C-alpha cells in the first residue's frame, strides 16, 4: 500500500461500513464514501443522515448516488418476476454481483480511484494467479456466499477491512473510538426492501401483474388436500404458514404455475441428489470441473455438501451430490467451495 492511496467505500450508515471507514483510515488510505439510495421504505432517509454525519466526523468526502430506479428495475422487478415464475429468488446475490460492486467500480473509475471497498465480512487471497474470496474471521457473519458472481476485474480492486475481525470486535472498535451510536446499531435482517413478509410486499408491488387467486393444495398423487392463497406465496421446503391442517408434517415439494397448484409431501420426498445451474461463474474452471469433488451450499447458512460438478448441454453445470439434499429450489443460488473455505464460484439453480 502506498500512503494516502484513495479508496471508494460504500457507506450504508450501519456499523460495518462505518468501522470499515475507520480501519481504512488507520491503514493510511484516503477514504471517499458513497451512499447508494437503493430502496427507501416509506421515504425513510435516516441512513443518509447517519452516513453523512459519520463522514463529516471522520473528515472524509461523502457523496450520494441515486440508484432507486435501477434498483427497482433490476432487483425488485426480478424479485417479483421470480415468485410469479414459481421460483425462489436470491436478491442479495443479484444485487452484490450485478449492481452494488459494479456501481462502486463505475463511480471509482469516474473519479480516477482504483480501490473499492465495503463493510462485507469476507477476505480475498491471491492463489495461482487468481483472486479468490475467502471466509471471514467471523464465520457467523461470513458473506462469501453472496459474492460468487464477481469477476477478477472487480475482485482485484477490492479492499475488505472487515474480513479479519468479528462483529463483536467491530462494535468494540467503534465504542473505543467514541462512536457509540455506530457501536450499538442493530443488524439488518433479511432482504432490505422486505425484511419480514415477502407476501405482503408482493401484493403491494406486483402492480399490473395480477397475482393468482386461490388454488389447490394436492398430494404427490394429485389428490386434493385443501386451498392455498396463490402459488407465489409458497416456496419449496416451506412447512409453516401453509394454512392447512394435516395429521402429519408436510412440506411444499413442487409448484405448478400453469395449474396454480402446490404439491405437499413428507420431508423424505423433498430430497434430491442432483441439480443444474445456469448463469454460473467459476474463478478457475478446471479447479471445479476436474476436481473429484468440491463443497456446495444452496443457502447462506445451509449445511455444506460434497458434490461432483460437470459441464452439461446448454452451457449448464450439472451438480451430482454425494448425499441427497432436501428443498432444492429453482431460482436459488448454489456456491462452490474448496475444503479450505475458498469460494470457487457458483450459479443459479434451474
């Protein structure tokens, strides 16, 4: 690092990006903060005030970037369309890989800045001439799962000051500096634009795309079990909130868009031993496609499974699981890891 190199930091106004700003300054960087206006529920803009106030206190330049229309057209529209297609979307993955980091790089280029940064809990390492995302020191906060789509031109520019500390240490760091408001901020939970119930969000935001009315719950043999509120309000593997009384535990196994039907079945019927991925990205293809096996995760905190990955027709990846896995859903992401935790890539389940 050269003294006073500049870095463009995404500042949300939360604990992580705020501590990231302080740590980058400690390392000798000249920090320029940018706060993206992605989605403001009920017009709330307190996060902008928090980011500006922190930047002022730290003596760093701060800008805002209005990306609300872009966010609506690329992330919210995708989110709605996926549910209407009977899929389970992964908006945080899409936002990180195709919007947030890309915008950081774009703005940095316009300002003649090379380095870009956020408060993500993730590390990067250089191995065999390629940059890899590596797990954070805080494994509970590790965010590698959401970054499998990033290409080398982005990763090589990333500075990740939160990768080697835990969230507890981050809060203590802020408190020790006298930033008690930063230290005690609540963690964000779930998807930023609908952190709790996506169903009410769908009803409100679907707009001209009419949501389906009630349809049939059926069992695996096609027998009628009851009525549901419309297929977009259910996801593969769902057990709670079905609104149907059964004398046994049942889960959503399949969703039929054409018939507006939802198939319910016992958990044992939800296990599968293979899946196919589209839109995939691998850091080093040979490291995944020629490996005897790699680790795959299909949810942020889902248990890791071993698998064999091969290239299939139609430029798809075929993932053969060593052990069957339940609740594999179209639209979800699958991320590949090496045994040492390095993120090897990923794709979208079809």
